[in-house]
């Protein structure tokens, strides 16, 4: 399975914070925002990853993450010249996806919770259909909303409805089989001029190839599209890390525990982050304290 992080857009809702930097490079507590979706792909065991961003921001991601070799993964990059919608990622990334299934995660989404890794591992084995995650929210009108019948079967998906048919929103983490590239090219622009991901999801639903797993109370799904949600996400990560003494979305730790890098590579990171709390944390991995 291949992985895509969509980190495009101009981040206008966060102006002036994002006038000269990508939203996905803003800090969420102690690390850049893009570490969080990247960690999700790595936790799912995905090693070939494409980052899609704007022409003006792409070099910043390259400076931060390079080609991924230092993490034992392969990272490539593609431009999205204008915000054409989430479904556009599968058109831009068609050659990268090749004949594989694909996981798409939005660059401003954060997932955390007990059992998440097992869910990701199961989802990464998908070879037919679509697998998404629903999350209960108090303001479903802001999201794509999924309607279930009494047997928990999906009936409909509606984008930002005025009268939501449930409180379950579709999170920004999508697993699709290889047919998603063909489906994306068949999507017509919506009234707002974008290729909507809900149109792709609907095509799977019509063919009864859609599965949506409800994320329970033990899971957290956060998006960071506004100043308030960005602050809330930072506070959440800070609380978890200080309470447990374990870092969330530490990509070096994930690479090390996955066996993708060894102690020598981890020591290189420790030297880079010398005299920082992040470096001290990585050092504890080498010393066997974690």
C-alpha cells in the first residue's frame, strides 16, 4: 500500500500565521504538524509516501523531511498548483500509486488513541473497496456526515449538510483500492469548483464496497484548521505527553521500533537534537528506558 499526505491549500483561515509558511509546518506543541499524519502512515506500516503541497511550500517539506531515507522510508513530492479538492490528490498521485491500494491522510488531521495501531494495520491490508473512519462530533454540519441504518450499514454520505442525519463525521483518513484513481478522474467539480472526496465515496457506496468503522470514546480525532483548534490540539498533545512521558507522533521512534532504522541512525538524530527535550527522549530509546 502507498500513502499520500495532502498538505496543500493556502491556510487562509489561519492568516496571518500562514502568510509565508504552510499550515502543515506550524507547530503542534513540540513538533511540526505534518509529523502527525506522517506518523499515521508509518504506524500503518506504509513506507512509500507522497507529499502533495503548493509550489511555494513544497521546498519547505523537502528541507524538513528530505527523501525519507534517514527514517528508512521513501518520500516523494508533487505540486498541487491550485486547491482543486481532496479527490484531486488521486489524479496528481496516479503514477505514484501505480497498481497499489492507497491511504490518504489530510495534513492537518491528528489521530490518537488506544487500539489505533491495530486498526491501521488491519486497514493497510485492504485490497478491495474503501475503508473510512467515522467520528462522533457535536457540530456535524462542518463535516462530511455519514448516515447509518439500524444495522450500522451506511446509507448515505453528505458534505456539510444544513440538517445532518447523524453526528458521525468522516475523518480525514481514507483507505481505497486501486480503482480510486479512475473514480477520481470521473468526478465533476462541485458548485465550489472542487473535486469532492464525497463523490468518490458515494461511488463505492453505490457498489456496496464501502466500509466505515466508528471510532469510539477511546479515540481522539483533531483537525487544526483554525487558531482555536490549533491551540486545542497543542494542549491535548502536551497533556498526553507530560502525563505519560511518551511522545505522540515521534517519527524517529516509530521508524526505530518498526525496525526501519537502527541505533546508529537514531544516534544521528540524537546528535541533531542535542540539548533539547526531544533529543533526551530519543536518547532514552537507545538506553532502553522506553
